[in-house]
């Protein structure tokens, strides 16, 4: 409980620093002298990112230790709770396959079929489309064909279900959500600014 409260406070402080930085950027564009405030805010954000980076590095190192086969405490801690390996599967014809090679072949065939492109008859598609009376306007087509905005990407990432299989890049959606403020570009009302993590102060 204490850890959750501390984490919430850190998130709240981080959002406040972000909002303050955006306001200072806008004031600077209007000619205000806010160099000292900008420097102080950037340092606060830089410290936040350094702390988050240390946490990620620590978790990664812990995972590496847990998966390592050296005779250390992490190895023995996980040894008794290791999952039982898959030893047999039924193929598409219902036959039971056992052994590593046969099981891997069943898995490969299953997902190969699942994610393979499905062919479609062009004539059937054309026949279906001819029966549609309502069509999109040029403006609607342009909007649908436009590149995704950052707001759309962030909404998709933040509302996606957790614990799902990663995409073709091998990265889970949780990683994108966690590092969003480190990697994205932020938008203000009339102009675009680099995300705070890209500033020279933060990189230092």
C-alpha cells in the first residue's frame, strides 16, 4: 500500500513538471525571460527519467539473473516454481504428437495458418461493393487515409488489453505505455515541441 501511494505521488509530480514545462515554453515564445525556471524544471524531469531508467535496468538485471542457470539464490528461488514444459499436442487432424520436434511442428503449422494472408475472390468483392449506395466523400477518404496522429496512437496504446502477445517488433504494449513520455513528441495548441526527454539537459 505504501509503495502504491509513493508511486502515485511520483506520477503526480511528474505530470505537474510536464505541465509546468509546457507553460514555460509558451511564455518563452511570447518573449518572457524564464530561463532559470526552465533549467530548474528540466533538471527535475531529468532526475525523474534517471530514476525510472535505474528501475528498468534493475528489473532487467533481475530477470537475467532469474533466467540464468548459475547456482545463486535467484536460480533456486525459481527452480521449484518452473512451469512444466509442453510434451504433446494434437495436430490439425486430431492426431496426438509428442516429442520436441513434433510439438514444435504442430505449433509452427498452427500459427503459420492462423497468421497467413487469406486470399479473396476479386469478383465477389466487386459484386458486394456494387450493392452499396452510400460512399465516402473526398474529405472522409482523406481523413481515413491520413497518417495516425500521436493522440490516436496514445489512445490505442493506453486502452489496449494487457498481457497480450507482442506484435511483429516483439515489444509488448506495456513497454510503449511505460516509455511513452520518453519517446513521443508532445503537441501544444499551435506548435510542436520535442519531448522533454530529448532536450540536451535531460540527455546529460
